[in-house]
């Protein structure tokens, strides 16, 4: 029991030291990044699944949909985003035959080394990026050559919302202009 108490006390000291080191690291990074602006902001809806059976326990799957990229959080809040018209499925671990069946699906494409962050920077800063990722050109050409309706209802819904917001803004501007004319007469 005494050994367990000593071990527990040592573990607590290690935890406090780790927290202290992490806190110091976070402060150092924050200081180094003072005044820095993000190159890209990526937003999505993410579903994470972890196996809970013997066959699936070593597997974690992350599914990102409705992926949008923008130059900043404020641009994203204003709706100044670019859609990434694909779903992203990330699989970690080995799950046997069922996982191989999933990976073999014709609807899925394996893209080694893919990164949403790298793709976002390449898409938003194409003119200043020295080299785009290997997959970028293929996805860019595929996206531009496909009919808009090929990307599904979410894209149509977002376009309709954007058009509705623009119409409301125009109507508001027109009513304000009429008010200004009335004041001048």
C-alpha cells in the first residue's frame, strides 16, 4: 500500500510537470504567433466513429461533410466561403475484411497524404503557393468540369441561401436610397 501511495504521488508530480510544460509551450506558441493571421480556415460537419466490437475495436473513422474553406473566421461568418465538394473519410487502424470492402468501394478514392488544410491553402492562395499538393490539380479539374447539380442538395441549398441574402441586401439598399432621396427633396 505504501508503494502504491508513493507511485500515486510521483504520478501526480509528473502530471503537474506535464501540465506546466504544456502551458509554457502554449504561451510560447501564442507569443510567437502574435499578429499572425490564418492562411485558411476549414469548417465542416464531422462524425467520428470508434469500434466497440472485437472486429471493429482497433478502427476509428472520421467522416467530414459540408466542408467549406475561407481566408478567415470573419470571411466565414460573412458567407465568403468556398465549398470543398467532396466528403472526406479518414480511417485509422486495421479492421479486417469489412474495412477492406469499404476501402474497395468505387465511390471512394484513396488520396495518400491528403490534408484539408494543405488543400485549403492551395485553393485560396494558388498564386503565392510555390507548389500545390499532388492531388490538387486532379480534384480542381474534376470539380470545375462537373455539372453544379452533381454536388448535391447541400450545394443547391447554400446557393439559394446566398441568393436570398443578396436579394434582401439589395432590397434594403434600395429602400435606404429612397429614404435618402426623400430627405433631399
